[in-house]
C-alpha cells in the first residue's frame, strides 16, 4: 500500500503575494515573476509545450537520461530522498525511479491542484515509494517539513528552470538548496547551454502558438490573484534574445493603449509597452560549474548531448 500524503505550505500569505504583484505592475519596467505562469491551466500548457518538436530542452534532456541512466545512478547512489523542485506532472522524476530507487519521493510545485492530479497518477504505479507532495513556492525559501526524510536528500531540478533566475539569484537559490541537502545530500540539475539564436526563437515562440497561450494565460491568473481587469486580447506574446545577458526574454506587449485597474492600484499601458514575464539564461559549462562551486557544491559529474545543447550535473554538498 502506497504511503502518500499532501502537505500544502505557503511561505507568502495572500497579502504578500498581492504586494509582490502590485510592485511588479507599478515598476518603471513592469515585470511579473515567471512563477505566476503556473496556475492549473498554465501548468498544463507548459506540459504541452514540452511535447513540441521545437522545444529541444525536454527531448534533449530525456536523451541524456536515457543514455547515461546507469552512470547517473552510480553518481547519485540509490535509496535517496528524491526532492523534485517544480515537479509539474512528475514524469521526469518517474522516468528515473527504476534507476535511482528512491525511498521517498517529494514532488514540490507552486501549482497545487495540478500537483494533486499528478500525484494521484503515481499512486498505484509505484506502490513501493513513499510519496510526500508539497504545494509551495520554493523560489525565495526552502523550508521542508518533518515529513521529508533528512537522509540522503537528492534535490532534482531538471529542465532549464534554473535559467529563470539571474546568475546572482541562482547562486543564492543554489545556496539554499545546499543548506537543505544536509551532510550526505546532493543536487541533480539540468542546465540549458548557449546555442544558435534560431533554435532559441523556435523553442520559445513556437509555430502553433502554445508558448504565446502560456504567456497570455498569466493575465487571467493575475485577474484571479490581484483582481486586475486584464483582457488577453489586448496583448501579444513577444520573445527576444538578449545577447549581452545571454538570455531569452518573454514579454507581453500591449496591442493598444489600455488602463489596468485593481483594488490597490491602476496603470495605463501605452501601445507597445511591455510586461517582462520570464528570463531563461543560457550558460557555458564553465560558468555554471563556477556557480555550483560558489553555492557550496563540489565533486561534480556532468553529462551532455552530442550537440552540446544541454547539460545535466550531479553535485555533492560540501
């Protein structure tokens, strides 16, 4: 019988979330954290994006898992407490269960309802694994409840999610992960590498418009969270590459002059004015290894694909 549970944790109360959104909308350059892309619909849209042929990170990372599965297991060891940050549909972690044989699986995601559905799907597929799901925002704090085993913690952060942070934010985030690892823990993390700009534009501005729908859906999420009156038809999805910062940027651009109101504020957006919704930094292997070292990790094993598009790293806490 599967031992499972769901623990819902909020490190920010509703007032704090509203204050964060309010500050972002009123900033000189309006910006909203990409974590607010992930409501129930947003999470499902992102899962669909991962199936697109243009979206190379998912399929490239999956090839690395498949080719190097045995080496990854030797590096991480078996019998871990596998803590899956930004778990989504949990399928990436589940693909490694046979190799890693975790004692406890801890999927963590900000989209609580979507995570509940994913955990239900695991209930009978892996009865030997204790599942403890956490609905929480881990971007600014990483405090795990007592229900999460302290032994052999292996944090799993796949995809290119670390790229949503600036390098300074990423170093601070990785430092918090390092502190939560305890003495015998580690990190298994996916990193998107610098590549041809054309591949990046195809991946983040796909032909059928799924990424556009994903980005625009944030406006509906803000309407629910903050009480804004955004109309998605007034906005369009914009993707651009910032070469000086080595990052893809996602924006929402006003198609016409609009005034957005909510309980505590108001802002007029001129035609062409943008809301910055996401960054995805791309690294060289050397730069990312320096970031891991700066955060307190060492003894790094790494794997990549033949094209050098993506890198998977296992690092030990020191």
